[in-house]
C-alpha cells in the first residue's frame, strides 16, 4: 500500500467510526464517503529551455452541503488523486467543526516546484487555473495556498480567473497578498489558533500556561507562529526542530532569535544557547505540550508509548497514526486533533472571503478577536462531545463535524 493509499484509508476510518457512533444510515454514509466531483486535468507547459512538459493537475470537491467548497492547492511530486481526495474530505470536516459556511475541496499539481523557475511556476499555475476555471468561483469553490504554494500563487490564480471571467474577482481565492485583498493576520493565523487551543487545553488539564514547557517539531510557518504566540502567553519553548534536527534548552529558547539563527544558517541546529538533539529525541522529551508542526505520521506505534507530554496539539495535518492515537488515549494523553488545532488558517481565510465579498477591510484586532471567539467555541463543542460520547477528542471532533454535514445533506434532500 502506498503512503497516500494508507492516508486515505485512515481518513475513511475516522469518518466511518464517527458515522457509526452517530447511527448514520448506510445511504447517507455512502453519499458522505464520496467526493461530489473529482477532476483530473492535463497541463502542457512550456519550460524555460523550450521543452514542452505535460503535468497532471487535480481538483477534488468533496461536499458542498454547508457552502462553497474550500481548500488549498498543493504542488508536490508525489501528489495523487487519493491524497487529494483524503485532504478534500478533511477540509469538509475542518470547516464543519469550525462551523464556517464552507464545504471541502483540495487541489494540486504533480510537479517539483523546487526545481522550477518563477516563470515556469507562473505559466503552470495559469494553465491549471484555466483548466479548472469553470468549477471554481467565489460562490462555488475557493482555493488557498497549501504545501509549496503561497500568496504569489494565489495572485496568479486570481488574475487568471478574473481575466477569464472578464471581471476582477478577489473572492475566488484566499491567502492573497494584502495588496490584492488578502487579510491582515492570515500568515500567522494557524499558529495563533494552535496557541489558543493549547491555552484552552491547559485550563482543562489544570496546568497553567505560565512556564508550561512547550516542544515544537517543525519550525516553519505553523511551528514558528505557534511558538511565538505561546511564548507571548508566558510559556517556555524548551525545544524546536526542522528537517536537519532539533535544539533543546531547559531554560527556554527565545523564538525570534532562533528564527534569526535559522535565517542566517539555514537551520535551527547549532544555536549557541541550546544543545543539539535529534527529531526522535525531541518527540520524547518531558514537556507539557508537544506540538507536531511538520509532517504526517510522526507519532506512531513505534514511539507513542514514550511520548511524555501532557497533551499533543496537532499543528500539522495527520501527524499521529490511528495506532498511536489509541496508545495515547489509553494512557490519558489529550490529543487536540488537526481538524480543530490547525483550523485557524481556514478560519481567517473565511474572514478574508467575507471582507472581499462585502468590500470591507478588517483591522488585525478584528481578525484576532473573531479568530479567538471561533477557536474557543469549537474547542468547547469538541470537548463537550468527547464527554457525551466518552471518546477521544479526535473522535469527538469528527462526530461534531460529520453530524453537522449529515444534517445539512439530509435537509437539502435529493434533487432531481
Ligand atoms: P513549512 O514548510 O513552512 O514548515 C515545515 C517545517 O517542518 C520546516 O521547518 C521543515 O524544516 C520542518 N520539517 C520538515 N521535515 C521535518 C522532519 N522530518 N522533522 C522535523 N521537522 C521537519 O510548512 P507549514 O505551512 O508550517 O506546515 C506544516 C504542517 O502544518 C503541515 O502538515 C501543514 O499541512 C500543516 N498546516 C499548515 C497550515 C498553515 O497555515 N501554514 C495550516 C494548516 C495546517
């Protein structure tokens, strides 16, 4: 089984378990299990050296019962229809658990963006946008950045779509540059959301945030912002890492200084005021909150019983395997699941879309106050459901999400 097939099967299992707990009928389950539309497009693209390369692009629209489809566009050599399908389904549940009026989608192109020039990436992005322009739109499907795509990519998508439709349409994508209608606070939204749910978890666990020991795996966009906000809240960031390794300081790291060091040297390792450790050692450190913010499948049955954190807050998508989840639940470790913990990004994307459609501009304070309210409410919904059904927070988040989507699908009925 490839890792993408495995990932899709994990996502399906999570759904099936929630559907079973909720007593959802076979018929309705069958509807929710399948994407409403899966599109594969062929993208011939001229490279800088004159050669013509044909790339494959995907857009999977899982469910739109609660609103327009929403989800990122990923550029990665190993992307497959199965991976995009799993990610689209997760987006449906993520938007539902946050109670924002979107369905779920995901897209991507199988390509190696690290080996391509900006001009090649622009041409490929515009080709892809043309190819899917009839199935995206501000009230239909709203893409956003994901792995190896960014605000610039969204600017090209927006411009191409606007040219095709012959009208400026900023609301067709989120995560745009601020100069084109992007929202204040979008860049750091995922990290801020992670910090807010960590604070809420600390209240439940009766472990005050003051001096709480935090370990962050992955010091990119999500990991750095999570560490920064948690440091502002009084926590001690005792270890961080990137793909080259990790660093540890019992007294705590100054995250802005670590970022400067990473910018200067290309990695967090060899930071003078800390000791180097491996990524495996980092995951097993004694701490209050462990925040995986790098890749999938980091906490597995191999290391789950050695995780010493009081709680795991999943900034990354899918960092814990189902087997590891079971081990952590049995030993009483709270796992704040990805679809809740990292939903700050899509929530501020929703705020960006609202600003574009209403031709308004929110201040950073407005964005942060609204994000705070949404994260706290969703955290409480999930914890209430965990208590009601006697399940883990991950199962509870899925139960909240699947229930909301199932109710919407049932209320719509079937037409024609
Ligand atoms: P990023 O590329 O900015 O950062 C990833 C970080 O992980 C980098 O520091 C990289 O060096 C590190 N890393 C890579 N391999 C590693 C390894 N084996 N061990 C330790 N560190 C490793 O990516 P990002 O946007 O921060 O995304 C990280 C995770 O968070 C992904 O799972 C992503 O899907 C998820 N996420 C991000 C956002 C967002 O808004 N950025 C939103 C939701 C979910």
